[in-house]
C-alpha cells in the first residue's frame, strides 16, 4: 500500500515538473511584454545617469536599449517559475504609483514619449563653456534689487505659478522647473522695453518693475531673477558687451531631455516649433537654460555669444 502511494506521488511530481518545464504558447508573449515594461524605465534611468558620448544616429542609445532587452530576456527565460509573481509585483507597483502620485502608468507613458522624442528629434543646442569672466558691473546694486524675499515679489511669483501649466503630465516630478517657466511666460508676455534715463544706468528693483513691467534688459533680468529665486529655483545673470539676460539652473543633468521635451512639445510648442533650445554649460558641468525675453520661448537663441560676466544667486 505504501509502495503504491509513493509510486503515485512520484508520478504526480514528475507530471507536475514536466508541466512546468514545457513552454506554453503564451510564455514567450508574457515574457516579451514584461521585458518591454521593465526595459523602458530601466533604460530611462540608466540613460539619464551616464554621460552622452554623442554618437551619430543615436547609436549609443540604440545599443544600450538592445543590451538591456537582451539581458532581461535571458534572465526572464531563466525565471519562468516566478514569472507570474514578477508580473504581479510590477503591476502592483505601477498601480500604487498611479493612485498615490508616484511613478505609475502615466509616468511610464510620458517617459516613453520623451525617450522617443529625444531619439527622433536629436536636438543640438549650443553648448558654451563660460570661463575667464570679468567683474560683474553694478553687482551690489543688482544683488540688492533682486528682492526675492519681499512679500510683493514672493506673492506675485506664487500667483503666477497658478496661472500656467498646472495640468502638465509629470508636474510633481518637475514642479519647480515648470513653475519657473510659467513665470517666464507671464513676465515675458507683459514686458515692455523702455530705455534708461539719458546718461544714467538705472537699476530698477524687482518690486518696482512689478508695478509697470517696463524697463531695459537689466530691469527684466533683475525681476526674473527675483521671481525665480522666490520659488526656490536658482537663477543667474549673464552680462555681455551691450546686454544682460537671466538663466535658470537645471538641477540634474539627466533632466535635460525632459526639459527640452516639455518646452518643445508641451509648454511652448508653437513658439519653439522648428527651433533649437539653447543653454550654457559652466566649468562644473552645470546646465543653465536661457530665459532672455528676446525669444518667445525658454532656451531661445543668445543675442550675443561674448560673455563678459556672470552673477549666480544660490
């Protein structure tokens, strides 16, 4: 009796193991779907945290993507027994992220669009290394005029961030950058260029410029720097021979593709159509986006490439 039972159990176990080892028609399909779902976020994270070698035709990105797909395909083929668990965990993570504002289905979709855009459009912004700078003119007056902590400057900055771009996908992830670009849109639209009094270099304070939204490039730059700093972002001013303009720090170099995508495909699509995004790279590798009023979109072309000085507000 015992022998028959053991024989039956052994036969059942063999059948079960044989069942697990036999590939089902849908196994490869499930593995492929899971592979794609896992590859997209992994590719984005890896791509954003490695230096871009600037290979032609985006070959570096293609090779990276195919390498990740191949490695994951091999690993998943070896992990068929836990495949359902992996799928379940992955889907649960995305569902939780979608429900509670984390990295969810919408974020995966938006990142995928950014990736495709960056690979297809291949933007070629003008990278300039700033070095050998001269003393910044009227430095003390400008620092005093910024007034980022004055209630009227702070309150205007807060009000402006609620007027534009509040329903942008991935808003929570790039909130500060999007809010700063909302400030650019509002101020640039209202700004009226007026020369300084004859024979005098007049520096208007940020609170003064809020009354009329008029002045020259110095006044615009001071106002933009004050408003951007008032929401916690980092501005700096660039001085050329006959011009001054503000720039904004992109905190993470890996966010540059996302910022370019937001400007050209979401926030300033019409204004930037068919045009390039311009920024500076300083001696520490930090990226500064051009916010000059002479262009209708952030990252517009530089009026002058000859940089004589820069003033950063940390």
